[in-house]
């Protein structure tokens, strides 16, 4: 692993060199490195917890909130979870070398389109030190070197964890520089990392809007932003209202703080009188704050009505990430699609309908990474999609869209084999 | 088609709206638009040639070089070629709606990964007015709206051609705004276009380094740069020297002004004494200027030797795009791979060898879009690869690498269908 005395440029150059070896390495070697990371986490448990205690102590002194301190906290159980997660990644199929297409061309040339590692991936993240191991495992598994830049609040924890990962790479016969940690969590290091376009192939920031803002306008390295999700559930005129109720509740309540939770409910006017009172009562019973348009309000009475809040224009564009839901009534499927096009973030959008044509229209017209028919938006997840693991979700349209799994950490190359072929 | 009175922002918003209709359109409708473009080119031949004559006249007055005037020139034959090219694109398989993966998940959800259009693609190009039709045809075929920004020197020609394409879209029942032309070839319009990230999904610049420099640091819309190619032919110790000679000559001489032509020849020292005199004589006979290292020079005598130029450090990094070739001797396959890693642009790289292990090592270790074994780098081309057509070549690793064909103008979405599924 790179020592703290190295410059960001030096670290990235060393990672680039390591990436060449990784690209030519076989699955078994990389899987051995992952198994050794898992073992290292278990055998170096005391060292990890001691380093983490230093970070927690500094965090308390610096006045970090309880929520941030909890994110920073490592426990034996959490560390064992990291080891188990690493073994799960090791058990996934190797994305490297997979044949994506090709065949024999007319002139007899043999063309192969082959998946290959991207090279060097930089991961920029905030408090949670477990990301150090997640990121190292996913990058090594996909044949990539990684440059990690964690939060300054997790300096001691990250140093030990990155050391375990680098040691594991070395013990498997891979270059130690395959896992490097950039010391210092400042904006200067971030800007330096984001401009290493000669050696770094991709930056994945995992963090909030502040991190995104710090990268935008600075980065010359390609960036895939982990997505924000302003997700909608649209209950169509032809909806089965039992399914609509179950999906709406799940999408909003099951884990409101994540990007694939729903933020807006749209209901077709033909079913609004039946559905709105029932769904709002159920949401209200779960403690959801309801921000509603005028037509929605007119359908509700009693206690629940007294707790409704009038939706502002801004509410339709807000990712609440909390037990808050905007609710509106639309006159048509087209109006729902139009609303989602205007306010959605292209993450996950659901229609509840029994009408095949409505479903097909929604599927085609809604421009989002994941479109659901009669299912909760909460399923947008690499694990749920059978991709095994993910490092985030992308709402970009180029390269990776939706869950960023092992394949999305790769590119491809064409390999063309001939017998002295020349072009005429 | 957008009129010149509209702002760049208005044009892009109209294109975005058109893109929604295009995304839901079927192949037959889009193919009909392409056929109508082809017919329009034929029936409006006189109008096209008259507009082109105005551009040529203005170009002559402005003192454009003969080479630039030739690029600007449209002839009946060239226009008929554009029509034929458009019909070829129409005949290609539709990339939209292709199923890229999926299946039934453990919980019974049906997951489909489906190819869909990107949305709005901006193409920025220089003198050649035929790109107006190429770009419109490829974008419409792939279900995308396009915003075209040609050179100011081709204003009249591009206006007529874009009008033909927009009329064709409209006559097929697609929105006229599916093909829009940005008037004015200035840098201000370019910067405005490059920052329409709310409505434009991708910019593809087709032009030289000046265009690239004008976009870098300004663009907030994702850009795929058409590549520069510093391509190598490496003649291995185990090369068949007849194949090596044929491939080297083809890669350098057949069309030196394009990005997949070779710029550097590397020869393993074990075959240098046999190969260098023969290949340099053959290249010299074709008028190639040879910039050679010291060891190469020592192997050549006579007339050819007198015309050799000593290679400078800069020559190894130069894309000559001309009948000029840098030639060096390496001690090993690894040194060749190292040299290509240090100096190549990741475009197209070739090894000539009969040794399977050497070929495999080169394939894996060389980080380029296209790696050739015993074949000329000149084959890097969408048409040659069976992709039917291309709008450029990418040396980026994200999204599109190598030829940018119809599929590369698309993204994908996940469509997930359930029966009221919720996440537990």
C-alpha cells in the first residue's frame, strides 16, 4: 500500500502499473486475495477496533453527531460482516475475459469483443470505513487497481483496513499497489485525484451533494455519480388497488433513507376516490408526513386530513429521504409520464396497473434506469437484480445505468486475429 | 426543423420532446423516415447543389484551401452516395428494444435489460456537409433526436440537408424537431450547446484537436471524442516476416491520413537484421519518410540509409497522419508492450507473431480499443467489424470503445415486472 508520504500523482502512477499486472491475472489469484482479506479482517480484529477507537475518540472531540459516530463505528459483528461480504464477492463469477460478442468476419478475420478491467478506479467516500473493504474487494475481483480516498474522520480505521487489503493482494502474488489509500481528506487532495486522467480511468464518489459539487467542474477523470433518486409510484386507472397499497407502503416506508425509496405518489383520478383515503390512512398510520395537492386533500376527511400539508412546487422535485411523501392526482397516464419526465431523476419509477397497454406505454416512455410494473421501486439493487454486489447506483445513461456491479467496473476490447490480413 | 431564430436552448428542449416520441416509435416508421431522406436527396439534388455552390463561392472568397474546398464540395455522385449510405443504415437491424439480459429472479420478478435510445445526441462537425445526413440517419435509426452543429463554411448546404432530414421525419409521422440544426458555427454556440445537460444526453465532436480543446473544460454534457490514433505494429521474434511486411505496408501506406493507420513500427532485435532492411526499402519505395532509432539506422545502407531521419523523443508520441513512420528496435515483447503503454493512444495495436503465447500476452497486456494479431490496424472500422456503420471511433473506455455504431448510440434500461411484489 502507498505510504502517506507519497503524492497523489505517485500513488496513481503506482496503481496504473499495478493495474497492468491485474489485467493479466487469473480469477483464482484474485479470489485468493479476497479470501486473504476476509481472513485478515478476522485475525486483525483487535488492531481494527483499536484504530477505530482512535477515530471515534477524535470524532467525539470534534463534536460529530451521534448518527455520524454510528456510521464510523466498527464492532466485531460489523467487521465479521465485512469479511462475509468479501467472501460473497469472491464467490461471484469473474467478469474479466467474458466474451461479449464476435465471430468470423467475411474476410476470415476472427473478431472477439472481450470484457476487460477498466484499469484504475478511484473511490471517494465518506464516514463509513467498511467502504474501504467493499471497494477494494469489488475492484480486485474485477481486475482493477483502486485508489481509495476516505473521510478524514476515519483515517485510522481506513489505514488499517487498506493495509489488510494491500497485504492480501501481495500475499496472493499481486502488486501491493493494487490497493492504495490517499491520506488526507481535504478538498485539495480530492481535486488532485480528480485530475489524474493519465492514470485513473474512473472516479466513483459515494456521498452527498457536497461531494458531487466538489467534483463537478474540477474532474477531468470520468465520474459516475452514485444517484439521487426522486422515485415515483403511479397508480393507474386500471390498478389492482390492493397491489397499489402494498407497493406504495413498501416503496415509502420500508427504508425511507435510501435512493430507491418513493418520494411521490401519483394517482389516476378514476381511482382516486377509492384509493386516496385508504392509502393516506395507511401511510399516516406509519408516521408518513403527506404533502398533497388540492384534489387529493378534498378526498380525505377526519384526523388524517388535519395532518395533511399542502404540497409546494418544490416538493415534486425533492428527494425527502425521510418519512415524507408528495401525493398528487393526474388525469391520465400521459400526465403521469409527463410529470415523471419533468420531476424524476431517472432512477426508479413504478406503475401499478392490470392494463397491458398502459404498462407497455409506461415502460417505453419513462426514461429511467429502472422501470417497475406492479412492483416496488425498492428492488433497484445489485443484489436483488442478481448482480451479486454493487458499489452504487447510476442515473447516468452512459456506460453504467442502474446498479454498478462487477461488470460495470469493466470495459471491453476488440481482439482481432488474422493470418497476415491487410485491408484492400 | 428548428429555424435560425430559435436559441440553442429552445432547439435542445424541442429535440428532447421529440426524443420521447422517437423512443416509443417502431422500426418501420424510423426506416421510412430514412428512405424518405434518401429520396429527398435524389429529388432535391438541384437545390442541394445550388446551396453548396453558395458555400463554395463564399469559401473561395474567404480563401479556404483547395483541400477544405474539396471537403465542402458536393457533386451529384457524392449526393447519390449519401442517399445510398442512408438506405444502407435503414437496412441495418434496429438496435432499439434488443434484449440484453434478464430472466426470472428468485422472488418471481421478471427482469429485462433492454436497449433504448440515449435521447438527444448533439453532433459537432467540420467542413464535410455529408455528415449532416450521416448523423441524422444514424440518430433516427437508433431512435435518437439529433442536434447538428456544422461548420459555418457549410451553412447553406447543411441548412438544405437538415431540412430534407427533418421533412423526412415529419412525413414518416415523427416530430420534425427530431433533426435540428444549430445555426452559426461560432464558439459561443458551441459552449451553449455543450452545457445543455438537462436536455442533451451526449455530444460527439467530429473534428480535430481544436474542436476537442474548445469542448474540454466547458462541456457539462457527456462527450465521446472521436479518437486520435497513435497506432503501432510490433514485429515479434516469432513473426512470419512476409506477413509482417504486408501488414506494415498496409497499416502505413494504404490510407495514411486516417486514425487507424500505423505511426510506429517496433521490431524485435532477433529479427531486426532480416526484417529492417527489407521493410524500410519497401516503405521508402512507397515514399514513406522514416524516422528511426540508432539501432535501426545501423542495419540499413545505401540510398535508403541516406534518406533516414533520426527519430526524436517526440516522434514516438506523434500521430503523423501522413507518409511518415517512426521505427524502433526492442529487446523483448515486454519492451514492446511497455513502449505501446507509454506512447500509444489506446486505439489500434498490432502484433505479428506465430507464437501463441506471445499473441496471448500481447492481447491481454495492451490496453487499447482494438488489438490485432497478424492483421492490419486499418481494420478498425464499424463497417469492417460488421456493425454496419459508424459515427467515429472512441478511445475512451467508458460506454463506447472502438467503433461507435448504432448500438453505441443507445443506453439501456431495466424493466421489472411483478404481481404486487414488495421488498422484505
